[in-house]
């Protein structure tokens, strides 16, 4: 009788120890998962651009508002700009190197969708790319073209809205450089139409083509 009772107590004790260990392990797993989830929700978005650098980029560009447009303007001069020499100069002044042409600039940094534009992003127009501008925020771009020279233009109306092509981010994000000496890694651009679609999407461009040919 005593032997049977002892065996039963030993078996219950063994089961209790095993159950306790299982519950402890489960509790640890739950705690770990909860902490991980909380950490993930508190992380700053990876595509958050450094606002201080963007502000400096835009402030530099605004200093040259009204400077005349000249197709093929020499890199580094400030008496005249074309679209890409302007962006190249403004970014270079803030220690971010870009290649010379708008087409080349459209391949650096990382792709940004239109609804995720942030100040300091490069915005490109027409396909193939013929023009580049700097997104300022609030639906405005800073660029140079035609008689206006360096100027501010609404992005979401008129010709610019209908001929928007894509955007790239070359400014640092969360302290990490998105561009290094103009050789940032290019990423696929889902907004760029396939060559077979270009003709159907751009059947007519009206009088805009006359001056668009002067963009580089």
C-alpha cells in the first residue's frame, strides 16, 4: 500500500516538473515575441529622409532662383544652368555627387513612388527622361527651364503632372547614405513604362515638345 502510494506521488511529481518546465518555456517564448513586435513598431521607417539635409538642398537651390536657363550649361558655373547641371550643382554643394545628365541621374539612388515623395527627392519627366527637378514638398518642384530659369512649379497640375515619369531618392535615410559619389545602386523602376508602351502612352505632346527638346 505504502509502496503504491509512493510510486503515485513520484509519478505526479515527475509530471508536475515536466509541466512546469513546459509552461516556463512557453512563457519565455511569448515574452520574447511580444518584445520583438513592440520593437518593430517603434522603428523609424527605413525611407525617412534626413529633413535637415533636404532643407539645405532646397535652400541652396532657392538662392539661384531666377538664374537663366541655358541648354548644355557648363557644370559648376552659377551664371546659368540647365536642368541637370542645376541639380548636380545644388546636391554637390551639399556633399552629394550626381552624374551630369538627367538620364544618368534617373538611375542613381533608390526608386520612390509618386505618393511617397519627400523633400529632396529627384523627380523626372517624360520617357525617355529629358528633365529633372527637385521635389520641395507640398506638391511643388524646384527646377530650371525656358524663360523662367530657376523657378518653383506645381507638380500636380498641367504639363508637369501629365508628363511625370519617376522619382529617385539620393539623400541619406536614417543616417545611412542612399548615394555615394553618384554611384548609388540602381533599383528597378516599376513606374517606367516598357518601350512598347511609350508610343501608346505618349501619342501627342503638343507644343511642349518644341521646348522639351532643349532639355538635357
